[in-house]
C-alpha cells in the first residue's frame, strides 16, 4: 500500500499481530512427552509439563532449529546468545502458573515479510519472534467462554513448542492481516516446521486501535508516530484461529470501535474474545500491561547459544522467490505462478511435470485441472501421496494425443479422484481412446450431409453454426475426437 494523506474526518485503523505457531517436533519443548494429537485427554503429560514440584525442563534441540529456520526466512537478526524467562500469570490451562518464554532477549528480532495486498507489495516489520511453551486447552461445555455450564482442561497441548511472531502495528485493514497470515503460513509450510492441518496449529492475538486523523502529525497513515500509538486505547482480540477468522474478527472490532467513537463513547483498553459462532467479540478482562507479568529469568535453563551451528541450518527456496523464478523460467503469469507455489508439494509436483512436458501444458494441468478438482472435493495434493505418477501419466496421454484433453479432464481425472482407478483402466473401461483420422473424417462428412440447415447457416455467414456441427461429430465419435481438430476438418470440408 502506498502512503496516502488522511482526509478530514477519517478514523485510521491500526493493527498489530501476535501469531502463535506450533512447531512440528516429535516431543514437547521441555520434556519427552509426545506432541501427537489424541482424542484421549491428559494422555501425553508428565511431571515437567504438568509443573509438578522438582521437575526440571530440558530444551528440545529440534524446536531451536525450527526457530532458527523461521528467523532466516524472515531475514531476522539471530543473536549469539538468548535466554528464557518466566511469564507469571494465573489461568486454568497453565499448570505451573507461569509460562516459560523469552522476554527481552528473543531468538529472532528485527525481521520482515513482504506480502501482496491488492496488487501492491508491502513489507511488514516483524519486531520479534521467540520460543515458548504452549498452555493446555480449554473445552467449554454447554456454551461459549462466557456462557458455558463448566469448562474442562486438557493438558495434552501444554508444553508443545510455540514460536510467537510479533509484528509492528503496520496493518491498516483486516484484509491486509489476512494476506499476511496466508503468506506467513506458506513460508512456514515450505520450511517444514508447521502443519496447518493440526488443530490449534496457528492462533492469532490481534491488537487494534482507531486513531483520529488529527492525531497523526505527518498526515500519512503509513507513518503514525509513537505518541499517537501510545495514547490510543486498544483492544486485544483473542481466540482467532484462521485467516478468514482474523479478517472477520477484526472487521467486527473495527466497526465496533468506530461506532463508539462516532457516538462520543470511550473505547476501553481491554482483552476481548472472538466468538466465532456468533460473529462478535465479547469482553474478557481489562488489558494487562507488561509489568503485570513480573518477568524474571528462568533459573532452570542456561543461556541458549546458537552461534556455533546456526550457519549450518539451511532453508529451502521460499514461496516468493519460487513465484518469481516460475515466472522467469517457465514464462507463467503471476496468477498461475501463485497457484503453483501455494504449497511446496504443489510447486515440487509442477516442476516434475514441467521437466517432462511443455511448461504451459503442465501449468494448465496442475494449477487449473488438478487443483480445481481437488478443491471441489475439499482435498489437498498430499491426499494423492503415492499416486501423483498417475496424474503425470494422464498428462502424457494428452501430450501424445492418445486421448482428448476434454475427456482427460472431465472423465479420466474425475474418475481417478473418485474411484481411485488408474488412467489406463478408465480409458479402457470407457472406450476413450482417441478416434482415428479416417473415422473422424467420415463422421464429419456424415454430419454435413445430415444437417443441411446448419450448413446453409454457415454458408450465409453464421459462424456459430460450426459449433453445432462440431457437437454432431463429437456425438458420432463418442467424444473421443479432438474438438479443435474437428472444427478444422469441418471448415476444410465446407470450403472445399
């Protein structure tokens, strides 16, 4: 978004995010309990993650490696030494009554992530990203957080490694937040440190303020001074768990605050809960300040030093770089390149197909045909693990003119996904092998002889009549002829 002057009477929305990302490790961050999700409550727990007296934490090296990868991906500073602190507060899902986290010496600081917002590239500042442990999870029975009959606590999640990614207040609309979260999730998946399919794998706390235009000294909404931010009351919205949910929650909160200001009412500085079922935010408590958490160093964990091995940790080509390369190397447009880099698995498969066939043909089949059919079925490309070679074989059948693209797309691909049959089995069973040239030519002659009215319309200048004749030929050949070839043969025969 380019800088723009705020017009008289405008209220400017300012949003900053705290994104909590569960890291994909086999065990928890400070103990050996499994992070595998289970329906049995309080199954994966031990004295350490339950905070029992005398239990000592031991740091998970895999979590540190994942944090370093994230730091490199967001171009952050990774210091020679970092350390853990205790953040003290009481909540039922926090068994120790404190959370082991990082305070003023995080493992990553001063990073950034570039995102596309309405066709314009924007750089979002990431102030810090730090490691911490996840609390347990609450199950509200009989209603929401403010209406439940009672609440159950499940500590299976307690101790799962988290990376908290804190942005600067750089967002000016809920739609920008959604675009950022989508880009961030792509990066995390490319790094192999995150699984979007896990319940609670990404949770968002958002701080939103509304600032009157006359408090912005520069008049530039991209350059709001610290004094305006410090004096503005803000609300923290919690319990957001998706890109779409973030946009909806913040749009509601933005409207709620603007309505209050326009009616002369004060906006309370508080923490609010996003009730997704009702589509509203509800007040939870007054907003804590930093001093309320009484941070102090975690005495049971020594300082963390990654200087000796952080340079050895490599990261893959990231989505933005891969999109640019796909456009330059394969001549793809921006929309196709974005689709084909939406996940690392999709991008890898596209490059496999493009190595054997024309890149444009590969893009059509992967970005449009395959992803379109998968989306319709609410499937992901990972659901085809072990069968992607069958899709490649289908593209080969089209590329070598063994079947028509229409039959391949509308019959074979759909049957492959619905019935789990191979392309060859479907082609043989449905008789979809491409009709020979002599048979197609014979069908063309017959269609012309049997439809004199359509022929007369064509000769009178009605070019659309050719489509009717094409349909007649396709019917005679059982759909196994190529429509483009039929069109050319018809025109040649009619003009002979």
